[in-house]
């Protein structure tokens, strides 16, 4: 009887504990983040990607808050740039750091800064400034609270003759003391290091951790919300069989105060 009661009580306690955790997770998105993701000004093309990209949970994990200054490093189409703009609000600022057009780019090829320049020109996103510069020469007008790069860190290893550790140190120097560096990227096979950065466009998160920490950062945590255990890590991220569904990681680093 006593044993049965203990087991039953334990099961109830465990169920209650899981319920509390589930409730916390459900209500764990700050209002500023939820409102930014729900912003009707966001294009439908972005909204359709939300299920896979989980921007609300990703930004909640990062800890971005109203009034902060954030650099969106290599922002692409500006998927996160728009959301950041609304999260930080009128008292905050977003620096969208886009690369210049390559000297070898074919005539008529898209300008990598065009999408975020269009966002910055929209009065709804008046707190966005576009900075066109090489990421290896990162220079911001003021120290920022957060630097975020999404699905791009692996490509730093594909730039010829670039010391990525030195780039990480430049990012470190661009942050305020206590500032956060977020790396979101496609997961490579465990133990592969930087082997697959140019072929599969994937990277081993453990290799990223070691490299970023060596630049002076403190590793603060890793989110599993973008994990896909069914991804075998063997196909390029653009392969139709896995595109948009890759196993991904989010790493959070902090510059010591």
C-alpha cells in the first residue's frame, strides 16, 4: 500500500511538474517578441516560414528587449531584421550589416544589401540602419547589446584567407560589456569541425563553441528548439529533401562585463 501510494504520488508530482513546465513554455514568450512576430506589416513570405524558423522562441532565448541595440549580421532578406525592429521599438536600434556586392559578381546579379535597404526605407522600420561592409572589417557606430547571425557563421570559413577567430574578436569588441552574440546555423555531423562548411553548408556546433570562446566570450547556453533528429547531416542544406527542415542549433555567448 505504502509503495503503491508512493509510486502514484510520484507519478502525479511528475505530471504536475511537466504541466508546470509546459505552461511556462507556453507563456514564456515576452510580449514585445510576440507582438513583433504577429506584426501585420510582415510579408506573407516571412510568415510562411515561421513554423520552421520559430522566431518567437529563438528571440526569446536570445533575450532581445525593447530599447536595445542589435546588429543583424549578414541579414539576407531581412527576415529577422523586421522582427528585431519591432521588438526593440523606437528607443532601440537595428544595424543591418550586409556585405558589398562581390567584384566578380555577374552583371544583373542581386545586390546583397537591397532587401534590407528597402526595409530601412519603410517608415514602419525607421529604427533600422543599413551598413554595407565586409564582415571581416565589422565596424559599428556604437557598441551594441546583441549581435545576431543566422545560418551564416559557417560561411565565414568559406571566405578565402580569413581568420575567423579574428572576426570573432572583432564581434567581441563591437559589443557592450555584458553583450550577447547569437550564432544560429545548420548542424553538421558530430566531430566534423569545419569540414562541411563549403560543401554541405553545415558546421559542427562544438567547433563553433571552441572558436568563439577562444575570442574571449563566455558560452552561456544552447537552444534545442530548431533540432531535427531525422536530419542525417549528409545532404547540402539546399537539397530539396531537407531544405527548410535542417537540424539547426542556436548558441548564446556573452561578453564578460
